[in-house]
C-alpha cells in the first residue's frame, strides 16, 4: 500500500535545498496519496541563530499555489509546519498558530536546554544515560507546557546522534526510561496528539524508526490510537524512504489505521 508522507522539508527550511516542486514531482512518481510539507520553524535556535527561521506568509502562499496546481483526486498536497518546541516560547507559539493556518503542526524537540543534541558537545557534558534522560525529560516538559500541536515528531531520535557520536553499543533500553516515556505517551493520549513514526533514521542505516516498535506497542497498550507517518525527507529521494515496513509494524502493534491531519483534524486511513 502507498502511505501519505506527513513529514517533509523543502528549501524553505534552513537545512534543505530542494524546491517544493522537486519534492512534489518525486511524490507523484511514487504514486503516494498525498504529502504534507512541514518546513522547520525553530525560534531561538541557539546553536546558529536564524538558521531555522521561516518566512511563513511566503511559505504558505507558495505551497498553497502548488497545491492548487498539482493536487488532484489521487494526490493531495498540504502545507504543515514542524515547530521546534521550547518551554519559554509557549506564548509566541500560541500566537503564531492563532495567526497562521496550517493543515498539520508537528511539535518536535530539537534543543535540550539551548543545546542541539545533533552536535557532539551535547554528549561531552553528559553520561550516555543522562544524554537520553535529559532528552526524554525535555520532551515531557515541553508537552506539559504546550500541547497545541497535532503530532509529536520523532520521539527518541536523540539516539541517532548518541550512536553516531558515541558508538553503536549506546542504543538505549526502554525500561531504563520507562517512567518518563510512559508519561510522555500518556500526555499525548490526554491531549489528542498523534505519535509520529519517523523513518528518517532508515536512510542513515538504522534498523529502527523513531520511535521504535517497542514504544509503538507501549503507546497502544496505554490506549494510544493515532499514528502519523513521515520520512522527514530533505531531498526528493528521501520521500517515503523506509515506508515498506510500516504497515506490518503498525499491524503487529495492533493498529488498523494510520492518521493524516487535514485542517488540523485527524483522518484515519485504513491499513
Ligand atoms: Zn525534526
Ligand atoms: Zn523534520
């Protein structure tokens, strides 16, 4: 089956050079039912100020024009946002989402106490265990402080950088962080936020999605029902990467559908 790709970037993001039209062309070639652009907005990005700013009016205008031109009954294009969450930005984010209209808003944690775990410096100050725990706690604190978004982006993706910077033996064991992971999952359920299964890790050679199937199963056990799927493409060739394994992964965890957001409302698509 072909899955809607609900997480992708274009040259509107500071870390992508691909035009939205290139992304659309590739998604059409793949016969996906639809795509949602979710370009980055990370206000107060301390590592490199301004890198993840977004010209929102221009972004919405351009994607909307392309959506009018290239959407049809078998292929739809939507304009969403990947919002980098930080606790001190709660009021700004609230105002922003009141002002601008997106189809889907992904909330992602890209900074832990003003540091991006992408950079090796994050690990230099921490043990491996605190590198994981600090990240998960940052996710939890952010959801508690602000939950006006639709999907939690790539929970556990910090492991990508920990493994890249420290070595493959430093994958985490869920039970070591069960308390905080359970609380995160319960918050998602309480606030009607979908859990994203992000396959971006697959193209880096990882076997697991972010989060992995263990967390997905735990989410289901706790009563979670909404799973959004995204490849986090930054180039056309990344679109839908790793999607082949997703239907069986979801079915094994007990899901019979996945979620796509339209007009910020969840739509269930049968598997
Ligand atoms: Zn992200
Ligand atoms: Zn992303």
